[in-house]
């Protein structure tokens, strides 16, 4: 293991020992270098390793902060192969297996706090994707969270994260913002009404529509 790799592990230990959550500020590279008796460039190399998996994030002119990746058990490969229609469809098919059933569970649970978060997330669909920016709360992650099962929420979040490029491609290809929003609103209403059958059916239909759009899309040849 290289020095920068060991240093990256040490920085993660600091984050966990101090119980720093996403958005918390880290010590400066200079302070970390003094703490570990290494050079500042070595610290920066370690931080770049952590940035690649979302454990830290750099904010220009502000500093280094804990990223969402600190809580993830499954991390994306930043050097994965190029995406194509098959890899995007693979993600959609995986989501079709798990998400309709999760929606049914969410409709049975109906936690008021989770419902409020889900309703807030429905508006994400109205905003077109900008580059590689993702919504702060993904609607389908919020839907999984509404099931009350933390593992189901983590599973959907991890699925979308490890295939983040495919998910972004879905956002770009399924570009009827009004339709996307309307489908999310109907799913949310079914969950709020406690209609598990409708929530499951609407989620499946929504994902099948996405699959159809991806199948019809033209992808560049690799």
C-alpha cells in the first residue's frame, strides 16, 4: 500500500472518530500534513483518492468537506467502462426487479416524515439534468426510504450510485420533464393513500416507460 493510500485510510479514520457527517468541514491540507508529518502534495493526493469515491468533496475557495460517500457501503468505480445502451438497460431492468415491490411496502408503512420527503422530491423531475449534477434527494431513493427499511433505501441508493453514469444517461434520455413529474406525483399519491397495489403498478409502469425510451434511443458506437 502506498503512502497516499495509507494516508487516505487515516483521513477516513479521523472522519469516523470525530463522527463527521456529509457536509462537515475537514482540516486544511496544510494542517493534515503537519498532523501526519507528510508533505502537502501527499495529502492532496490522498484527498483526490477519497474524492473519486465521494468520501470527500472539494469546494473551490472554501475547502474540503465530507461527502455523501462516507456512508456508502458500495462505491462506484470512477474508471469503469464506457456506457452503452446495454449497460443503461441493465440498470433499468435491475430497478424493475426491486423498486415496484419497495413502492408497495412504502404504501403500507406511510411514515409522515418519509412522505413529506417523498413529496418534496417529486419536483426533481421538473428540472433538466445539468452535466453530472444529481438531485440532492433522488425521488426513487426517497421512495425506498418511505418503506421504513434502511437496507432497502441503501440498496436503491447504492444501485443508482454505482451506476451513476447510466442513471444520468436515463435522466438525459427520458427528457419529458412534465411526464416524469406527473408519474412521480401519481406514485407519491398512491403511497400517501396507502394503496400498495397502485403504488407497485405505477412504479413498474414508470420504469417500463423509461426502458422503452432507452430502447428507442440512439447511442454512439464505442
